[in-house]
């Protein structure tokens, strides 16, 4: 698979991720044509101005019909509508992927709407920030980060390879997972921490914020994320997040029991296990 | 109250906070004599070598009898033993304070053991890091941070002022709170976040750590803290931490209910409230 195999690319959603994808692909292969699709004229104009896209559209149908790659980069709950728009116009051999944070819902939605078997493979490039909008897009957003690809048994190997090579060409480390396994993993390491961060931010009485320090600031940083995007992530990963919330509630309840009976040794063991688990993981590095 | 009013200071516990206090006081008033008390000869030697203390002792009795200020800087659960050692030797007019993270337990322990009414006022300098030991001590650790002073009705105003002026002279912003109110505040903004961070670190299956990114790393940073120190903090702030754990469990359960019935609007409202609360607070700055 050669670099720059995609000549015409439609990116639906020109926010932080969609805009960065356009910039990164053009930085790598200046001849690629990027068609940006958005709801708001202003975001499209910004994307044109910064060079993230070459042409701007309010609807995906026209550019998608002329593209060999279509990437969905809107909030996940809007994917179905765009897939329905794209389905009838998609060229033979064209590939569709996405940048959504949940995969089972997305892969099932694509299977149900796209019609063309094997045109879709899910992607989750794990890059981004609390910042949103094309104004914060950058050509090296993906560099060095991990991208999970979620082919299913029905996915032709070449489709998965083409999408995998795309992310690799942008400097990402790729990793293949089953969509449901991906969802359980990100529920534990990303969606639950986000939910917990939001809950922590709402708990202290306002007058107690005077004594809040770096620990509180770090633990509520994720809560600054976009409520609409995170609503979609939690709702489309409902089962795995419910499981993760139950595991969290169970562990907090065990800690509560230890503290209730002043079991200092038990508390210390729990804290030591947490420290060791963190140090063994990548997170400790 | 003039600068450097304390001529001879005993610091019990020469770790990060005790060592930094010695360095900071000597940087401000080179003539002050700092007596360091520790259990381990090696830590005392390090403290002597870096200039955090002038003399080293394995027991507090002798230096405390010659001091006009005694500061407890060991883990909180060791305070009672040191207070019993200090009580019979403490000079008239000498002041005792501490750097512990919980205050009601400490203030009650001091009241019950020290005998001399009004010699003690609790302090909680909110400075530090996950690093421990005098090797990480620094003269400017306290600069710009907040210190809570917790006088009670029995505390003579001059005792509270002398301790408040000490922390101010080291560049801290001071704040007075009732000990129990302090404990509820730090339970919400510090102790609960720590407990939650530890629980989050233990939840993901090991194989899922491959997809852990900056969000997970930030949310489990506190879990790297010293288990022994945090055990003491949780145990000596039991009531307030239990209250905070119950509030957390209640909020997580409300989020679980919203997600269980796929109430997207309700979830978005909860996430938006969290973001707004964070932005309104100092934490958002």
C-alpha cells in the first residue's frame, strides 16, 4: 500500500479532529483533495482559511460520490444520518471510516445503513484535547498517539489495511480490537474517568473551593470537556459504561466499609495496590 | 509581630514538608536555630547535609524544651506520641503547630495531651507533591500556596496570630477555618478525589491499559501518593470522608439512572453543570 493512495477525501465534520486530519493528510501528500462537510458556514470558512480543506459543502452527498475515502468526524450520534446520505452515492472501492470514541454502536450503525458490505471499518484515533473547533486543529495532532481499528469478521482484510495504513502514515501507532472489547476498554480508561471527573466537580460546596488545590484541578480537568460530545459518547457506549459505573460503585463501597470500621491496614493495602497498579501501567511513566 | 520572632524551632519529622520548612525559615532568618527530630538516622543526616536543620535528634524532648516553636511534620497518626513527649518540657510562651492534612482529630488530640491551654493551633499548609523525603525539600515549597489555620474558641488570639504570621512570612496566603469545617472542605476537594483516583487505578483489566491515554494518567496521578500518609489522612478524617464518599455514591447512582434509561438530555445537563461549576471555581483558571 503506497503512501497517499487516497486522492479525494471527504471529511464530514470540520472540528478539531476533522480539521487536524485534513491538515495532516495535506502535509503528508500535498496533492490530496480534501472536501469538508459541515453544518455551519463559519466553521467551513475557517477550515478553508487554515488550509484544512480545499472545498466546503453543507451536505455530504456530492463530495462523497467523488471520494475514495470518507471520514466521519462529527459527534457520534450524527453518524447515522450522514451514512444514509453517503450510502447511495459511494463509489465502488471507496472506504468509509470514522474518528468516534465508541465503536460497537458505530460499526453496527454502519453495517445497517451503508449497504455496501465491507466499505466501512471503524477507527478511534486517541488524540485530542478539551479544546474544540478547527481553530485548534494541527497537522501533528495524531503524531505518536494510538489509533484503534475495529474490523469485524465481515470486513475484507484490504479495507482494514487501507484504513490502518492511513493512520500509520500520520505517525500513529495502530492496534486492532473487536468493537465491543474496544468499548469495554475505553469505558474503563476514559469514559468512567470522565464521568467521575464531572461528578467530582459538582460535589464541593462553593465556599470550600477556597481550599481546592492542584489535586482537585487535575481531577476535574476532564469535566471541562464538551457536554454534547460526552453525552453522545456515554449514550452510545451505554452497556460498557454502566458496567464500569457498577465496578466503580462496588470498589468505592468496599473502601467505605474499610473506613467505616477504621480498618487502617485494609485501607493501606488498597492504596498500595492502586499505587502499584499505576506504576506497572503505562500511566505511571 | 516582627519577622523571625522564633529563635529556636523544633521540627518533628524531616520529610518533604518538615525539611522545606527548615530551609524556608533559614532562608528568611539565617540566625534561626532548627532542631530536627526523626526516627531514621539517614533522613536526619540528609537534612543536616542540605542545611534544613542545624541539629539532629531521635527524640523530641530535649530540643522541644529549648524551643519557642515546635512543628509536627510526621504522619498525623504519630502526633499523639510526640505531643505526649513534648507536653512536660514545653516552655511557657512556646507555641506548637503542625502541618497535617486533617484538623479536627489533631486539634482534639493536642487539647487532650498537651495540657498547656492555648499553646497549640493547627495549621494545614496546602503545599507538597507526590514526592516524599527531605531530598525533595525546597525553601520555596510554601511560596504562593494557601495555609489554613484552625484556631478554636479556647485559642488565645496571639497564639493564632504568631502561627499565622509564620506561614505568611514564608509567602503563604492564610485562611482561618473551624477544624471540622476545614475537614469537610478538604474531604470534598482533596481526600475524596484521592480515594477516587486510587479506585480508578485498580479498575481496568491489565490488557485494557494499551488504550489508556492522558485522561487516565491525570485521573490516577494522585494514586501514586504514599499509601501510609494517605491511610492516616483518611482514617483521621473518617467522618467527613464517609460523608463525601456517600455524596459521590449518590451522584454516580443518579448518573447511572440517567444512562440506564438513555436520558441523553439529562446526561448533557449533568455534564454541563459540571463544566460550569468547574469554570466558576478557581480550578478552571
